[in-house]
C-alpha cells in the first residue's frame, strides 16, 4: 500500500536564459515537472481505489521572487507549484491530499548539481562579464546558513502526517524574507535582486 508520495527529485540549471541551451532547460523540466507528474499518475489509481493518500511536491521559495541566473530552475518549480494547486482540487474527490512544500535554504548538494550543469554550458558570450556572479549564484542556498536537512525533514514530516495537512507549508532560511519580497512593488524587488545578484558583473558598454 502506498500512503504517501514525495516528489523531491531535482536538478539545478544555472545560467542566463538567453544563453542557456534549450536541451538544458528540457532536462530540468523533465526531472522536476514531468518526473513529478509521471510518479503522480502512477500512484493516483492506487490511492483513489483506497480513497486516501498524500502527494507531497517539494518546490522552492525562489518562485516568490525570481532573480537572475536561476530562471530555468525557478520556472520549473513555479510550474510544479501550479500543477500541485490544480492536483489538490482535482484529487480531493478521491480522498487524496496534495501538499506544496516550499523550502527556503536547506542543507543539500544542490550547489554541486548547479555548478556541474553550469560547467557543461557553452562558453558565455554576452554574459561573460557576469561569470563570477553566475557561479556565486550556484552556491547561494548553501552560503546563507541553510537549515539543517534533519530539521527540515522533521518539520515537513510533522506537517504532512497531520490529519488535515495544509495546502502550503514553507520553512527554511530566507523563506520569510522571500515571501515579503513577493509582495513588494516590482521596482523595489528588481532593485534588490539586481544589487545582490548582479553587482559583480562588469558594466556592459
């Protein structure tokens, strides 16, 4: 019997959107979005037959304030969040709970995945002056005193196993800050993201 499905598979794709190969984008979406949907479609018939079950999709707080250099990853997580919200409504008649987990900075090896994918990209052209800033973005979630993995796991399990779990649960480093940024005027948000993530790029004449 399958009681809970957790979709947590992910790869990070770092780089400027205008120079990131479509194949790299497809790989990210295939893992994060379509991978989750493949697993979901596989377990739903079983859960529906039992009239119970929980599907947990691990998203990202980055969707609250998308910034430079992680557009592909953020877009894939935004798609996953949208699918999760829809699934929650569509599967409710069958007794299946669908939960959006929205982590901030959590200790993980995601930086290794990010820098590995970046190193496989073609040599930067327009964005060569920003290469250092792009590389630093790959390590951002691990350089901000991230929440220990065990703490995140315990908090998430506690929420998921509730009789009536919430539709949305966010925890981890900077999760509150990013949520606040989401509600800021766009020009302020753009200023903060540009200043913090593009400051090391040389000015382009």
